[in-house]
């Protein structure tokens, strides 16, 4: 309605006027900091594309773009018609709405706000889940309420979002005071998206000139917005920088800590240790820990196993004698309800390697699945446990079993530089807050042993003691 009284407002579509404003108007460049809030929401297209699909975003964006242009042009026309008047606390948007549809418009705007908040929540869940899969974030409990992998729920992150939102509301109190923090966060998000596009095009071997042209265009625009928003750091933008730096620090600590730990936990050929393991299994002079001793391993090959597992069986404390040693690896697939496994016989009736391939919606009840696999192998005559069980276990075909999880801790026998010491101690503190391995794999504590072993990153090189 307002646009019909001043159709000249549509001239704003012409970029010529934007250029004239930025170049010729005194202080016009710094207006980008306020204008930028009109572009917010565009950065969510990348995350929404994963939730809704590329074609849905493309088609809906056509209508959204038209509605946005008409809405902003209408508000501009209304402001031009009321130059010099006091607008008050009500947004020009609501002034342009006819009285007959004012209430429905408020209801629709409220619903749109709720939908936008839900998009933020689901986007956070998706980003954290991908960070966990990439090894950049501590593992949390992830629930999948639907059949689609993108539909997920992370309770810990939900609580963190609630605490963060309440804290921001109590600190800023008014939405207008949040503009600085919000604008700067969106600017940085867009810059990161542009950098990711650059790396993606480079990985796809797109010609350098085309990559530079595409990313350079976006970088010029976004850098201009960033410079204009830098003046708002003191007005609340500093909160965005602190939150962003904190998230980056957590990801770096987790990634670096896992990298250091993995380097100190090498995989070794299991065949080099099979004679000793087989001899241990048959040595009745050593007390038997369990009929079946089950280790969870990160190795994807039946030929290799972690050195820490070999040390656990043979060298750490009393040798762990068992009739049969099982090594289990778990893969999580993109299919929701996949449920299959494979068995590799390393040494018949002595050592086996099992790989579980489970869909993301399947709860990994490894305790239950292991019994199912062993019973199936007994029926197929792939393993014979009954001859090696005590008589009291004859009714129990698979015998007793123990699951053993290796869990490291930072040894006191370390002499690390300050920064590495900070990284490793922070990594183990984050690990303490993450979901425990036995919960993640659905293991009952009654059949579980968590074996702690010291991790020595930089051995102490102290002077030798002198005896008097």
C-alpha cells in the first residue's frame, strides 16, 4: 500500500544509487554496518540446504527475494512520505500494514520468528554432529528422532543454547542492543562460507582464475561489511569474538590432543604377537580372566591392532589369559536401519576380528550384538567354546565374557613445554566432560573393565639420583 504512493522507492534496486551513497555521502561507507542487518539470513542458506535440499532452497528463494524487495521498498516509501515525523518504537514494517490484517500479520511474524529460532537450533545440532564426525569436537550423545540423518537432537548442546540465550537476553535486555553482536557474527559466518567455497572449488580442480573471480567477488563485498561492522566491537561485538574464539579453541584443543594421542598409539601387526597370545591362552598356570575377552578397537583391519591392546594382554600387570580373544570395530553408516557384521578368523578358536556396520538410528548395543554373533558362529561351527568352558558353564554355550576398554590418562612422567601441556591437560578435561565410551557402545558395567594406561608425551629428562 505504501509503495503505491511512492513508486520511486524501487529505484533502490539499481546499484548505481548504492555506489553514489557509499562514495559521495560523508560517512556513507559506515552505513554498511546498519544496512548489513538486511542481509542476515542469507548465511543460513548453506545449512538449510543440507536440511531442506538444494532444489527446495532455489525455488523458495525466488518468492522470498520478491517479498523482501517489496517489503523493504514499501517501508522506504512510507519513511519518505513521513520525513520529519517521529516514528516511535514501532517498526516501519507494521506502519505499512493495513489495519484489517494487522493482527494476522503480527501472528505470522511471530511464527516466522519461532521458525527462525528452530532453524538456529537445528543448524547448531548439525554443525556439532559434523564436527564430532570430523574429530573436531568432543563426542556427545546424539539422538535421531526421525528416519533422516539430518533430523537429530543433541541434549547437551540444547542446554548450552538455552543457557547462552538466557544470558544474552539478561545482558543486552533490548533487541536493538544486540545488533552489533549479531551483525558481526553474521559477517564472520559469511566470510568463513566464502573461504570454504574457495577450498571446495580448489579440491574440485576448478581453474584458478575462475576460483579467484568467484571468491574474490564475495570477499570484496564481505570485507567491506566486516570493516563497517568493526566499529561495533565496543558496542557488543566483542561478545561475538569471545564466543567464536572459545569455540575455535575447543576445536583446536580436541583436534590437536587427538592427533598427539594417535601418534603415541600406533597400530602393530597382530601376527607378530599371535604365538605368545596363543601360548598364553593355553597356559593353565596363569589364572583365567574370562572365557571370552573382548577389546574395542579403532582399527579397521583384522591384521592390525593398537599397541596398547597388546600391552594390556601381555605386559600390563598380570597377563590376561582367556580362551578366546575378540577384537571389535564399530562403523556408523549413513543408512538409518542398516544392521550387518563381518567376522575374520585370525586364529580359529583363539582370535577373531568382528566389524559391526550399524545405521545411524540403530542404538549400538554391542553387548547384545556380540552374544548374537557368537551364538550364530557356534551354530555355523566357526567357533567351539563348549570344550574350553568349565562344567558349570555347559548350559551357557558362549561362556562368560568381559569387555575391555582402553582409556588413557596424562602421566606425571611428562616434561612438556607450557603450550603443549596446556593443550593436553585441556584435552583430557574435555574428554572427561564428553560421553563415556561404554555408554556410547551400550556396554553393561557388570561385564566391563575400563583399563587406565599412562600417556607419556615428552618423557622427563631429569638428572640421575646420586647415592650417598
